[in-house]
C-alpha cells in the first residue's frame, strides 16, 4: 500500500467567457498518478461535505484512489483564478488545512504501508503542517518517505519560513523532488543543483537517498550516493504544463516501487542506486510528465500509455543492421 497525505482542492478559473472548475492540489495529483500507474494508493486529505468536495471524492475514486477519511463540515478548499482579456491571472485562495485526530488513526490507516508521499501546501500551512510532519515521523521507521516542496509563494510568501519547513521534511525523506524554480525561490542566488546537493547531505547517511531537480525543457537531474545523472526532456507539443511536476513525481515513485526499493528496509539499496538505474528512473518520470504536458490539465498517463511510449523509445534506440 502507498499513501499520499496532503491537500486536495478545486481550481476555479473565471474568464469573461465563463467559469471552469477542476479538481487539483499537488499531493492529490500524485495520488491519481500513482493509481493510474497501477499501484494501490490511499489519499489522506480533507474535503468538505459540499459540491466541490463531492467532485474531489469522485475524481479520486474514478482513478481507484482509496479515501480513508470522510468529508468534514468545513468548506472544500478553493483556488480562484480571475483571467482578464489579456490573459493575465489574479489569484485568490480560500484554504483550510487541518486534520484533527489524525495521530490517533494513523496506526490503523498505515498498516502495511511501504511509502508515504507529501509536499506542497500541506507541509507549509498551519495547523495541518504540524500534523503532516507528525505523520512522516510516525511512518519513517517502516516506510519510504518522499517529499516535493512544490512551493506556492502566493500562499506561503515567507521564503525563510518555507525554507525551514522544507529542510525539516528533506531531512526525514528518502526521495526528494524539487523544481529549479522551487530551489531558486528557497535559496536565491544559489545554483539549484548546488542547493540540491546540499539537501542530499542533510541528515548524513540517514538523510535523502535520492534528490531530483526538474528543469523544464532542460530535463531532470538527480543525485544518489553513486553519483549524478540527467535525462533530456522528451520533445512534445505542449498543451499546458498543469500537473506535469506531479506526474513526474508519481512516475518517479512508481519506478522506485517497481524496483522493489520501497520500504525502510531498502534504504541502503536505494541510496546505492547506480547511475544507470538513476538515469532509467529519470527517463521514466520525464516521459510521464511529457504525456501530461501534451494534453490539457493535470491528466497523468496510465501504465499502458507509459509502457507504450517506453517500448517505442527502446525500439528507436536499437541500431538497425
């Protein structure tokens, strides 16, 4: 069983032509991505007993994501984007992030769990961020921990606070992914790869086993104890980039699980992952993200779709005689 803990919300886009609403939230998108890649996954996050909450639950269940928490009496979190005639967006947020009573239920909900992923608003916004940190600490002795800061400066605008929060989670994590934009905001004036190398050193031998930086069209880069690797971003016609980082994260974790490297007992093997194995993980995740950017919205690939793409890539690499 895999677990994702974090925010689910509804993105409401208001244009002069009308209003559109889409289910989102970085951790929620990762949960959907993992489920579409064939993994049993549960999503621990709050949503309200309202129409938006119904859409969150329906979206998750449509991808076979399990929901151990029932809706609560608070409104479902909403991010509203007002788009003017020139295409410029003004954002407002109505967010509630708390999971009261979670600590008492965790031992039951996490039975048999081998991986816990979290990140974004859930790890930054009080009071829920403290509950998420406690869940990570509870899970660490048994499960692989993964973290994606997925910074939201429009919500958490204190970079110093965000940096301190991120480092708490990095130190407890085995797999960390961040975008170059995240790292540039958290550590202004520092090369993002240098910041990632510093994250890799946090916690010493008990810290991260794998740190990855996504760099848009430049492609992802990663580091393990065996060295560094990168992979060029696949060339696709871009529809939009919504959810691309979340698809990348889901496929990265899927690759870890497929290799039998999830679970705390496999930390040493994950840390020792050789450069060719790291390159394969980066390629797998980059191809998943490429599928997502090729179509509108946060729409991650299924395992069948990704397998087809990887088979075609392997055939293209085989030299003809």
